[in-house]
């Protein structure tokens, strides 16, 4: 009888342990309490209806308000503990949690207390998902029950003091905890309202594409919105304060990457607030396509765009307008002063669309009007191909190159799909400008007005950067654009050896060359793990890939360029038209496989018939590649690759055969050091190397590289390799004395990763069968006592 009772207990225990954990679905983490229910049953994960964050920063005091709604899809109620990882380096003044309008008591744990808590959860649940938070503090509170098919609204508010380093202030929100979600969040938004007693200069996010709006020198708002996404990167926002020229250097050098030891840097450049008193008088040349294909709404929007530019000229500016079709019509024979803009508005209103498209003649006419003594900005709007006069694109480019002065900047706007992308992109690239494409359904007037608002007031032209004795290379954008009042330039590049140097920025102001020196700029010889700075390498790779793709599109393919694109794409997880192998190929891809792919792509392009430079496909390709070349944030994995690609800091991991593999791992030349999941070596490596802890958090099977050594996390019971622990970068508290888990057989499917979207398992389980088990154990004890 005792044997049968023990067997039943063991069977029940096995059933409970086989219940798959339910992923947490919030920006905080929900650890469910045990619930009374009829037996061990599977639990559907909580869903997040929305996740909205509003941040107000007043003189470096940041108050963060979080609003989110949880939905319980199960047939039973759920309650548990809500855990919020406190942002790194945050000095928290106040935490307040409201659940459905009721205040909830909570507790703030410091980094040491939180570390113990995180490790307890990881060790107990055999779930590594919390490993990378082991260096953060924690705020925890009990969550009221969520009824079956019911919702609970959680509002969390906390305050923190932001520090400024060299006039640069950083705010970080731990959005990366959303990686626990197995399904996209319906709505995610972050709004940051910054107010400062001193002028606010550059505002930049290295992690997300944000929109910014300035309301004077002391008030800026920034926002990020997305729908149906699963955020997996912390949100970071930098802004600079002060009265001098904004020059801020951020560097990242991964000391563990022996294959690519050079560092990455990001420069933020912005003019001082009072630079408007020294703005440069400029000339604006507007070229408007008035051919018959522009008739209707497009032409009306083009007229509105011209009106905006004319109404926002500076007092010392000059302008002229050229409308072209079969022939030309100019507003005036020569450049006119800004105070004549009202007469020009009436002239623009009288224009109509008709005739063919003589682009060559219009460009040459504009070149004759340009004054080589003043900054000249040519804004060129067209919706068609050249059909009149000279129609060969290369000859048009050559003609304009001979006629245009060096100080002319050309900005081309292609409207619709029937534009020559080769011509427009080549024109803007050759004349230090940019091209943009207004797709059907988009408003031309809004595009032009947004653009002109950014370039209306130049303060420094013909920029150049020098780095003293420090060796730098691969800077983007290249060449550097002009610097405008109220705007900023984000420059990314590489450096070879770290050190301190003086950086010199020079540019043209009127007829003189002006130089600014920034001494004691430190290019770090190595960086500690920092998710925000770790975005710099991927931003650099995004821009470089965009630049290289444009070169191939405009100049034709060459083997070396394609080889660079393939290697960068693999290393940083950026899918390109040539690298769909990130999804379809068998991973990992070693050096030989990469060379094979690059060679195959080159042969295919070299022998293929050239695709037309116009049409929907050409325009969308030009727009996409232009966006990559000028990206403000790193490219995210595309939808086709999102389920098999993960970004961890500066590293990219690809899912293959049940393992998350670092794309820097080369199976042709590297072997792995095998480490058992949750063993003492595994825990010690996670503590010694934060980048390994972040990689191990992906799941129980991972191959990650640190200092040239590839560590492979294997199942318990698999033969392992002796581990020589590397020294820690920074002293850390001792790990809790957890016993190393031992198992007599291979873990069950519920204990190991089976799908790339599940993180194997991703979240924190609600052990819904624990109470029935305890009740059953109590019952068996009574039965046994009666039989004694």
C-alpha cells in the first residue's frame, strides 16, 4: 500500500513538473502564486492589451508613468507578484503602483538583494530568462487577482535623478523585459517631455526611431510608437544641455571580439543655441516639374510645398523658381531677395501642369543662376522620366556636373513610381545632398515642408572632421552634411586603437574657414556591457550596408562590395536583398559558406539583365536603401527573420536545430567549450562576463563567444569541457550558494527549448498544480497514518 501511495505521489509530481511555464507578458514580470484548481492543467499566458509610457524630465528629474492592461484568457483567476527591474544606474526617489485605481504596497530591493532574488528564480524554475537582470535592482508588489477572461490595469510611477556627463544626459527605460512576450503587444508607445532651465541641444535615441519636436530652446518632446510588436531592446534617449557647440562622443569597443577588435564611435554634433545670430545667407533654387503627369492633386501639393519654402525664407536669403515641362518658365532672370516672396507666391498660384519632361534643360538653367560665393540649395521635384531634350541619364549627370558650382547642394524628391531613381540618387550623391521618394498616398507638401524646416538656417557648411593621431575609418554619413540651426548630425565610424585625442571640426562660414577643437576626447580601449552603447555597432553596420547597396545599385556590382554586405549582414543580423539566408540557410555559416554566398550573389548580378531604374520595385528599393544609409537607429530584424534572429547587445544570434548560435561562431575554425545548463561553471561564467549572462538568457541551449572562446550550453548529462573562468570586468557580489542541479536523465521537452518563440521557456510559470499536489501529499500522509 505504501509503495502504491508513493507511486501516486511521484506520478502527481511528474505531472505538475511537466506543466509548461506560462510566459510573463508585461514590461514588468509576473510571478504567479499557486492557485487551487482540480489538478495540474496548462495555463495560457497573460496578454497585454497595451503598454504606454509617459516620461517627464524637469531639470534632470525624470518621472516615469507606466500604463498597461493585462488580460487573463484562462478559465480560472490568477494572482501573483509583479516584479519591475529598476533601470541601470537609476537613483529612484519614489515607486507607486496602482491596480485598477487602488494603491498597492510594494518593496524596493537594491541590486544585491535583487541579484539573490533573480538567481533564486533562475535556479528554481530552471529558466535563464532573468540572467541579464542580475545587475539591476528590483521593485516588487502583490497583484490583485485577475478573474477568468478579465483584465487588470496596472499603473506604475517612479522618479529618478538623471546625471549629466560632459553635458550629455541619458534616460533609459527597461523595455527589453517585453522579450518575455510570446505574442506581439497590440500597442506600445513612449512619450518623453524634456524641460530644462538651460538650453537643450541634441536629442537622440541610439535604440529606437523617435520623432522630436522643439518648442523653443528649453522644451523638447520625443516619441516612439509601434503596433503589434514585441520590443526586445531597452529604450534609451540622450539629450545635451549647455550653451556651447554640442559635441558628444560615445564609444563602444567589445573586448571579447578577437575577430573584429576595432572600436565603434558615435558623434553628436549640434550648433550652439545662439548660432542663429550668425546664420549664413543662402540661395534657394526651386525646380518644379509641371509636366502633364503632375496634373491634379500632386501639382496642388507641389504648389503648397513651394509656398511653404517661400514663406520661410530668412531675411538675407535669395531665391528663384524654375517650372519645366516641354519648355522652361522662370520666375525671374536672376536670384531675387527674400522680401519679394509674396510676388513669387502669386506667380506659383498661376502655374498649371502640361507638356513633357525636359530635366536636362531645367538643371542647366539652375546651374547658371548659382552663385559660387554663397551656400546654394537646389530643391528638385519631379514625377517622371526625362522625355524631352536630352533623355540619357548619364549624359544629364555629366552635363550638370560640368555646370554646377561646388557649393551647390541638390535635394531631389521623386513623386510616384515613374521616376528615374538612378538619375535622382546620382544627382544628390554627386552634389552633397539627399534624395527622397514620395510614394502614392503620401503628401508631397508635408514631406517638403518637414525637410525645409530642417535646412532653412545653415550655420556651418563643408564640414570636415580630424582625429589627431587616432586612426579612424568608415565614417557615415559620407560626405558630412551641412550643419543647420535647431538640427543635429549623427556620425558613426570605426577606430583602431583606443586613446585620448583632440578632435577638430572645421567648416565654412561666409568666406572664411572656421575651426572648433574638442580636446581630451576618450576613445575607450574597451567597454563594459551596455545595451545602449552596444547599439552603436549595429547602427554603423546599418548605415554601411545601406551605403554599399546604393553603390551597387548606382555603379554596378563588384565582388568585394558584395562580400562586405554578406559578412556584415550575418554578423549584425541585418537582412538585405542578397542575404535571405538568415532565414533559409542552414546555420551557422562559417567563412567558407559566406564566401560561397557572396560569390553566388556576384555571379547572379553580373550575368543578370539590369533592372529598370524606374517603377514601383526600383523606387521602393531606392527608398529603403536610402533610409538604411541615413538611419538614426539600428535596423531591426525583418518580419521574415524575427522568429529566428535575436539581438543581444552588439551580438546577433540565430536559431538553428534547437540552439541559439552567435553569428560570429565559425564552425570551420572554432570548437566549443561545453558547459552544462545551470551548472556551477554556467553560473560563474554568467557572473564573470555580463555579455555571456545576457546570451545565456536566450534559453537552455546557446553558443556564445567571449574573448575568442565559444561556450556551448548543453543539456544536463551531456559530456562537458573543463572551464577556465575568465576574470570579471568589475567586482561582483558572490553568487548565492545554490546547489548544482543534477538529473538522472535528459530533461523533458517542457524543460528545454523547443521553439524559437518560446525561449524554452520564456517566462515565469504559474504552478497551478502545486496546491493540489500538497493536498494530495497531506491526504496520503493521513491514509498512511491510518494503516499504521
